[in-house]
C-alpha cells in the first residue's frame, strides 16, 4: 500500500530530472558567439594568453652559428697580371740609294808582295835557298808531310804541305832535299784548271808520259815545268823545279 503511494513521487522526480539540461563542464569554454560565451568573457577577470604554434617544417632544427674562427696561415698573394704582348711593327723600308756597300777589311799581309802576285813562281825562286825553317817563317805552320822518293824508290827528301796564304792555289807542297836540306821542287794544286788552259798559258812544247789510273804527265821542253792531268783533262798539280 505504501509502495503504491511512492510511485507518483518517483515519476515526478524522474520527469524533472529528464527535462533538466545536462550539467556543463566547468573547465569547458562555451562556443564563441553564444550568449554564454559573451557572459563568460564579460564576467571573467583573468585573460587567457594566445599561443602561436609553428608547424615542424617551418621550424629551424639547427642552431645559428654565433662564432667565426680564423684559421692560421700565410696570406694569399694574387698573381700579377701578365705584361701586355709587344706589338710587332714592320721595319721601315731600306732605301737602296742610302745603303752602304759592305767593305771587306783585310789584315796586314804577312808575306812579300811578290808572293801575292804569283805564290808558286815566288816559291820557285827560293829553290836552293830556302830551308824548312825559312818556308815556315813565310808560309806558316805546315798542314802535312810525306816522303819524297827517287826513281829507284829510295827516300831522298821530305815534302811539306802548306796552305796558300794568297788563296790562288788550294795547296802548296815544297820538296826539300834530304842531303842539303834546301828546297828543290814546288808543287802547286790549283782550284780549277784544265790542260787546255795550260796550253794557252805556257804553250804546247811538251813531252807526254802515261801515268797510273789513266792520268797523263806532261813535261815542258822550254821551261822548268811539269803538269799532271787526270782522265777528264783536269790539272791535278804542276811542279816547278
């Protein structure tokens, strides 16, 4: 009987409980723009600070350098600029009218004037007079030596070769008798001379003898002169006695 009386009271309490709005979380802020948010903002005496949070990609993960270290070392020297290239200029044209002809200066002659006129003939005049020492005093240092043989193949003299200071002949050979030591024959070696030129100079009164290697030996009958000619008619040498 008592339980039946309590049922209406329980139902009334349950209806009140179901109709009441749910209790609000004390720490939860009301949504912005609502009336409660306005009342909350007006009634709050403490302001909430605003925080700005950067995303990770915008954050600097490394610390900034705060020091600069200067390493020891020699100062760097810069290479100087290369000098400018010289400008080549063409030489001025030479006037042929003003050009001076080169002059050849010759030293003093160390031989007599007669030697310069005809060196072989000059030496021929010294036959029977000159010794080897006399020839060296006039013609200079000898350039060669060979032995002179008589008709039997016996050594009977010394032939000494000299350069011709007058340049008329390629070489001069002086034959000195071994017994007396004096000059007896002069051999001259011309630069370029033919037998035909010899005939024009000294005539054709000669006796001829065949020599080895096809050469020819001509002996003049009217002068103290012998000429040795090769197969082509070129004069090898001529002897003065």
